[in-house]
C-alpha cells in the first residue's frame, strides 16, 4: 500500500471486494433478480431478514427511494440492528432456538413468497432456522452470506448446518472470517469491517436485476421515488395503493 493512509487502504479493500462479487457472483445475482421478478409478476410478496448488523442491508431495500415497494422487513424483536439494551442481548437472541419459526408463523409470509436471509457467518440458529422454516412453508429463500465461514468455522446450531445449506440461491459476499479488512502496527485487533458495504451492494444489485427482468417481461417495476423530489409523494401513494395487499410496513 506504500504511503497510503488506512482510510485509503479500506477503500481499496472494499473496492476489491465489490469487484470480486460483481465478477464472481454475477450468475447468482441474476438468478436472485429473476426469482424476485417471478414473485412480483405472480402476485407474491417479498421479505428480507437479517440479525444484528446483517439487518442493515435488509433495511436498506425496504421503503427506499429507488427501491421495490414490495420489499418488506421481516423483523425479529431485539435483533434488528442494535435496537436493544444491552446490545449483546441481540447476539444472545440470535442463538435462541424456535424464535425464527415463531416469527415466520406470525408473519404474513406464505407459500410462493421470497425471503432474503442475510447472515455474514450463517452459523447461528436464527438465520438457519429462518431459512429452513421458510422453505417448509413453500417460500423461495435467497441467502446472502460469507461461504468462507462454512469452510473455516463450525455451525452453532442444533442442525449442524449453515445458512447456505438451506437456500435456493446463495450470494457469497466473499468477506473473510472475522470481517476486518485492515491490520496495523500498534493495533492489537484487526479492524475496518466491509460486510455492510458489500452486502448492501449485493442487495441493490439484486433489486436492479429484478427491475431489469420485469421490464424485459413487459411489467412496470413497482418502484418508489424520493419524497424529496416534486411529485414523489404522489407517485408513492399511487404505487402503495396499487400494491396495498403486498406491502406491510405501512399498516
């Protein structure tokens, strides 16, 4: 890296990862986009789930200007970002067996819908059980995870499996175990995680692929516009009214 600053090094690392997922995951991104388009065109609903910081890329595609209006956040109380105090309680809840099944059964999700499950490690009970039960309900599951964890760590759930083992489509974020891109003399721990940057980019790439596929089929993608541009609120109201039975974050 020469005389580059640590900030420069992080940008370089993140850009390198983005290039890798663009080049190596293109087929899976296209497949995920097609699955989303299939569901939209067939009258199905879209859901995204992630625990802890893996919830951030899920939230990034929900009620988002330029995003698909039909994407709903499947929220598990206590694990959406760092929304509980003390924060480590969220990590503990991710290891509670049976929680994902209870949440899915109480949700509006049904057979034919798509669920995107985001988990960097893919080893804890909550995301694994979420994928397993979603498929049992007849949903299509897209997993966004780091496959490296399945090669270098052990599962931390009763099934002895990883998220990737229970998905119809897997998007590999290429993030190294530990999620820290930098080391530096005098700093004891590795630092500068890039998983949120890369996973959010993967999610937006899937949404773009879905929009492209819908247009190819002659279907107008149900996209939202920014409320901060003239006409944005009126546009969004029309879209939300048209798809009211498939949007759950406004109820």
